[in-house]
C-alpha cells in the first residue's frame, strides 16, 4: 500500500510541475501579447495625431481659399 501511495504522490507532483510550467508559458504569452498591444496602441495614437494635424491643416487651407463675402456699404439718402 505504501508503494501505491508513493506512486500516486509522484504522479501528483508531476502533474503539479507540468501545470506550473504551463502556467509560466501562458503568463509569458500574455506578457508578450500585452507588449505587442502596447506598441500597436502607440502606433495607432501617433497615426491619429498625424491625421488630426492633417485635417486641421486642410481646414485652414479651405478657409483661406474660400472667397470672403464682400460687405457692401449702403449709403442712405439723407433728407
């Protein structure tokens, strides 16, 4: 009976070791994925900033090119 208990204990220890190793690999994968997401987010924010700057520039150019309405001064006949 003691041999059976020792065999079971060894099996449980092996399972525990394997589970710890799997956990380490999953944690590493998550950390790698998190780093990748962080880099992509930085790139995305930079591109958004450039697009906003481009839109603001184009808006200014449109305002400058749009003809300004002429204001006519109406002279009133004095009586």
